[in-house]
């Protein structure tokens, strides 16, 4: 029989020892608590000169535990950016192959308008975080995409040097 309700207590203590175990698959949460954190490093080198939005290879499958959670997604991209005058790079957040357009992002999921908006080469680190709605408890692929802004001989080389490491971190936060 499935019962729901509320239990009011002042204190919860373990019967023996100092550990209280919650059954696997169950959570005790309160608004603002972190439910889970996943982190991944990326060392593959990706280089392009295209003005077409394309995957950078920085991506992670993530399965929220609670459909009403928020997902704090942080990107840190190591790379070499080269831009001709009035040119640069845009980065976009995609979920399951479609641009994310939630608060804090420009149109089409863009979160950086122009990286290297000048002439010359810049070895740089770009980082940003976005807050997404979980929407459900199904696995979702969150990915970083990029493209050349305007025209010219711009390029990006993610993880341009051996040992460079870009990363992505996702935190699920209860609401």
C-alpha cells in the first residue's frame, strides 16, 4: 500500500552507530541542496574554421534525479583562438541535439558572443556557466557547440597543446 504524509520530528538518530542509511534510489532533499555532481575532462584536440555551428566534443550524458531540479552547467574551454578583424567565435549550449534557449543565454543557446574579436592569435581559457531546468528524469546529452563569427580566417583549436584540458561540470540542485 502506497502511503504519503508528513512526519514531524525534532531529531533523527541512528539506532546503532552514527550512520543513517537511505534506501537506494531515494533522496532526502531540501530546496538549494546539491543532489549530484558530475565532472568530465576533455583532452581531445578539435580544430575548425567553419562558420557552421558544430559540436566541439565537450559533452556529457546526465540523468537528473528530480524533474523539478535546476542543472548548473559549467564549461571551461582551453584553446587557441585566432581572429581576423571583426571576427571571432561563438559558443552554444545544446541539449539532445537542439540549442538551449533558457534564461542567461542569447538566442539559439549562445553564451559567448565573440571570443578574440580582433586581429591575431590568443591562447585563452573561456569559461561560463548556465542554469538549465531538468524538466524530467530522463538521460539528456548536454553539449558545447561552436562556430566562427562573421568571416575571415578565424579558427579555434580546443586543447591546442599537449596536456591542455577542457572540462564540464554539472550540478543538480533541488528546488
